[in-house]
């Protein structure tokens, strides 16, 4: 059972903690993290969700996860990097970008209302050294950031994430610093 803090529409904790399935069924606000992993060439580490996932099986994404009730955002980012990709980072090496409020009705019984804390890390790990969590992912690979950004903007159906365009300004700055 994955317990999540229920948030109000302003992102404040309501005091209620519920199972993840109930949170989604009732369309309650909750927290998630997304971590963009860049290498020194300006590539991003993209992962393919497992075929066994209930939501968006076989779709491409980046490192992400729910903020469980016993964790905070930065700790969740650290845990997700380690669990999903085998990337060990100290929290001081995980950089906060922004929080984004989104909602999407996936189905009648699944409404995703989230406050997503967006982070990035720098990691030059060879792809053969990336250790994926088989229950969550089927593969991970490096992709040029500009190419991946274009696919997101073009609403590529293979990608499970829909990012708001303003966030790209921050990611573009990171990409520019890395590739200069």
C-alpha cells in the first residue's frame, strides 16, 4: 500500500493520508517528483515504463514517483533515482527547478491531480552501468535533450509525459550551460 498526503488546491497538506488508489479514484491533489537526468553532452536519460504498469505501459518518461506520506520531495527524488536507475546522489546534488500544478483525467476511475516538483541532476554514467528497476522499467537510454523536447512539444504518443512549455525555459538554460 502506497500512502500519500492529500493536498488542497493550493498544494497545502490537508492532514489526510490515503492510499494512492483512493487518491486517484477521488481525484485528490497529491505530490509527485520528476527528475531530469542530464549528462555532460546535453543528453537526457529517458526510461521506458514496464509493460506491466497499469498507467502508460511501454511509454517513455523520465525518472518520477509519488511523494509518499513518510517522505518529503527531495528525499523522494533521491529514492526514485536510486530505485529506478541505480543512480546514487546526495540531496545537495539534486537541483530543484519548480513546482507545477497539473490535472489529467486518465479514465473515469483515475484522475491525476498533482503538484509536481521538478528537479535535475548531472550524471555521466555509461548506459551499460545504469541499473533499471525491472518492476517499473523495461529500458533506459540517453537521448539528445533537444530531440526529446521536440517530441514532447509535438505530443508524441510514445511519451507518457505532457509538460507545460514554460518549464522548458529552465531546462533550456541547463542544456545551454552543459553544452557550452
